[in-house]
C-alpha cells in the first residue's frame, strides 16, 4: 500500500522511536512501537517482526484493526496489543509494548506503580495490572489474539500504562513522542519507586498533583524528543 508524503514523517518518527526506546533500555531484541494512521482510518503503522534497533523505513508495514499486516515479512505475534487498543481508545495515536525490568517487578508483586515525581504524573492513581492467567489460565503469556488484546485494552481502560504480569507493560500516548516519553519515564519511575521504597514510606504525588504535572509535561515533550532524536542520529551517523 503506497503511503502519501504526510505519512513519510510519521514513518521517520516511528523508526526514530524504535531507536530511542532501545537506547533507553525500554526495548531490547523484543518490544515494539506503533502509530495510528489518521489519514487511513482503521489502520496503523508497525514494523514487521524485527529487533527495534535494527528497524529501518522499509520494515514499516500498514496493519489493520483485525491485526492483519499488509506487505511482506512476518508480523509480530503481539500485534493485537496495538489493534485492539486503537479500536478501544480513539484518543490513542501511539502504543509502546516492552519487557522493561521495572514493569516486570511491579507486575508480579502487585504493588501499584504510582507517580513519585512530576515527570510521571501521567501514571495517575497507579497502573492497572493485566493478568493473562485470569483470562485463559496457563499460556505462553503472549497477547497473540484479538481476544487477548481486547482483554488487555479493557484492563488499560482510560489509563496511560498497563503492567502485564510476568511479561512487561503497554504504554499509550496521543502521539509517538508522547508514547515514547511515557514509556521512558514509566521505567524511570519504577526504578526510583523501588529504590525509595527501600528507605521507607513513599509520599506519592496526590491525584491533583498527578493531573497538573501530567498536563504541564505534555506541553514540553517536544524538547525531550528533539534531544533524543539528536542522540539517536549521533549513534547512527557519528555526527
Ligand atoms: Mn511481549
């Protein structure tokens, strides 16, 4: 399916998002990031199955909301995370799925991942935990069907991050930039919450503070994005 010029920048940003998420340890050989295609309702962009840091423009494929991938190559098994959340959340324009360390730890202890500083106010009152065992008993833990993707979307509800027990997390945003920002700061928050918790009781952001700081940071995401792009390009070209 040919992509028109306005979507070219979306593809560029998606490729950069993969490299940034790898650079910040959110993804490794696994994990993925997608972007909704506004100009083509019911479709989104996601790479064919490949390690994020190795993804180039030619790897990006159009997927539809049934989870079908258009074009050659093998699709990610967990593409239904993306298709089902886009269906359920019209406000979401980008989704990151990762197996980051902090998300795993909070997903298995049952302790709520809550915002401990102003950069992660988007975590609100705390991240819900999707337990795939509640949906289908023993499994390989992958969200590899529309039904499982739908169950994850139900757990996520209106929030920005859902932890996935024994697996990782899925983070959403209104743009690629916002989804990447939230994924990076969710992991930072998790690591700091773990460290702070060892020293005593944590005073978390109040719900009001979480809301106000989330609104504030949402307005300056581009500043961080520009820095991260520069770093990613430097890694690539050494200039
Ligand atoms: Mn996964």
